[in-house]
C-alpha cells in the first residue's frame, strides 16, 4: 500500500512537471509569435514604401492578408516528463 502511494505521488509530480514544461513552451511560442507578427508588419511597411504596387501584386499572386499557412514547430522537451526514456528508467528502480 505504501509503494502504491509513493508511485501515485511520483506520477502526480511528473504530471505537474510535464504540464509546467508545456506552459513554458506555450509562453515561448506566444512570445515568438508576437515578435514575428511585429516583424511582418514592419516588413510589409517597408515593401509598401519601396513599391506601392507590391501588396497589390502579392494579392494578385494569391498572397493575400487572409492567406493561411501550415506551420510545424518542433520544440524539444527538456528533462523528463515527455513520456520517453526518463519515465522508463524510473520504473526500473
């Protein structure tokens, strides 16, 4: 019974660590998104100032402001908690 309690405690600790890692990753990605959005706005202004017809040409080429793109981000998870080797090694002890 004591081993079960300890295992449950360890499981809750790992889950808490995993959720904390996910929350950190979310903050990082949201910050990067804000930076990229600001950079995009600046670049659009530069392009429109250097070539007033650039945005119209981009629109005609199918690159409208409402266009969507699929973006895959691979952010490695640090530490244990990813369900990988760290969890398996603790089960062996």
